C-alpha cells in the first residue's frame, strides 16, 4: 500500500510513476477525499479542544463556589452538549472518508524503483545476463516435455482431467520421484544458504491475501472456499509474509529469511489459450518460495542476493537461463523492482520464466502492518519484504525433461539429483 503522506506531498511524482505502469491509475479522487477528511479532522480537533476547555471552565467555576445551577454554568454545559452532538455526527463521516480512501489506495500498485527500466510491455524488459549457453542441447529432435513425459509414463494429463479438470497433472512413478527429489534438493540448498524452512497453512484468510496484495484486485485469480473466509494460497509468499502481520519486530532480528515448499493454486484467469499443454501453466503446482523481511537500507542488496539464491539451483542443475530486469509496464502489482529468471526450453526454442524475484519495499508491510523498532530510536519503521521462487518445481521438471533428453528417448538425471533418485536415467 502506498503512503498517503507521499501521495499528498508528492502527487506529481506518484502519478508519473503510476503512469509508467500498465493500466490506468488516477490519484486525484484520493487527494480530494484526503483533503475533505483532513478538514473534517481539523474541525473535530477544534471542537474537541473547545469541549475540553468547557469542561475545565465548569470545573473551575464550581470549585470556586459558583452554584452549578448558575445560568453561566448552564450555558457552558449547553454549549458542551451541543459540541458533543456535533462530534458524534462528525465521527461516522470521518470514518467513511477513511474507508473510501483506504479502498482507493489498496487498488493502487507499488511505485517502480529508480533502477526499474521504463517500458510499456515485456518487449522492453532488459536482459541482464545469461548463463549456461554451453549446456544448451544440440539434439534437433527434442520432444516437448509433455510428449516425452507421457511416452515415459511419468506424466498423465488425461487421468488428471478425469478426476479434476484441464490444467492439472498426475505424476507417476519416476515423475513423482523426480518432483520429490527437486523439492528436497531445493530446500536443502536454500536452508544451507541461511533460509529457515517453514511449512505454513495452505488456506489463508482474506486479511492475509490483502496484506500481500492479492486482494482486492486479484480475487478472481484465487480459489475461495465458499463456506469460510479461507482461500487456497496462490504462493507461499502469502502465508509466510503474513506470519508477522500486525507485529513490531526487534530490529536486531533482521534480516529474516524463510523458505517454504507448498502446493500453489491459481485460476489463471485471463490466460485462456496460453500454455494449455504441459507443466507451464497449471491450476495446481508445487513451488519452493523464498521470503525475506529486511531493513529498508539493505533491501536492494538483499534482492541481488535473492536472485543469486535462485540462480544457484539452475546452475547446480546445469540448466541454461537468463536474468531479466522487468520494465515498469511488466512489473507485478506489489513490486518496486523485479528480476525474472528464464530457463531455456529447447522444444519452444526460447527462454521461459521459472522464477520471479521481487523487492516490494514497504508496500506489503504497510498493508500487513509489519514494523520494527531499531535499538533506542523513537518510533517504528516498516520492514521491506522480498520474495522469489527458488524454484517453480513443475517448470524445473519441464526444463530437465527437455534439456536432458537423449536421442534414444531417455532422460539423463542431473548429477545433483542422482543421490535423491538413486538412478542416473529415466
């Protein structure tokens, strides 16, 4: 959530940054409502001050011996009662203004950082670096991962549709074992890098989704339980970040690093016709997520480290990839700066996203009220939150099934996974 003070004091800057994003955002209604709310607040403060003054005057006069029934005292009491009635009428108006402002501010995305390139669409994203060109397979007859997976009997989409619907998959035999091996390897790597593993609830309440920015804007992308205030998580970022919602942390405890393996659930609303086959865009998928809560002064350095933690998985698996700095027009709702990691998929002849690593600044912390107190300093500050996939497990499996595909139709198991699988070939 954006700071209303920043919107009020730097409206031109805020509007320009919002205009650099995709979509249209207008802060003028917020400014007008905020002005009305501040005027109302000023009036209320003046009335409250006068009410306090009257109470003090009445007390002094009675104490000095004036009869409580004296017309002067009675006039003061009448004025006080009139003020109380006015205050009673102003309170709901002020609450309504605040509620309207909050609703409008919650709909605004984060402001892009100074180091986020300006651009209108993904075509203007900037490539930062590539890794592993020497590992790009030269086999010209590589089958798409869903074809080779079905041939090997380790992916079954047809039976998944029978028990659920399209965009689900059943992993069988070595397919299930490969996914489990990837999860174990990813968690081991990230915990050794300093992340503390968390196994959070897969159902979260509305406050949690609002805290990380999925609600109210993206409700249609999530699965909701009809009879409860619970939603299936779209990513572990939601429950892990919200572990600290409404808390004031000790500054000495920062940074906080967490990793979590969870299934994730997304409707993928608006993506009809895209990636209908395979493991790239499913309604249910597994992911190892990385979440950081850090001091504001270090968040951009922490983002670079986070990207490095995600890259470490791809490098260990020897999967070719590139790092992309997303432009303002392609930036996620809650992010101020994002790097995407894109892995090479031979069947498509292009790189595809496998991790998105974002610095959200204090955007989520304001929504979820996550603050910290630093030493003996007065007051509190909002933490900065970061998140990224370390990695999306299904997409990693897809990349392995294609990049490690052999001419005879078998799959060479990446060396780092062989100890988990107990085999060298699928």
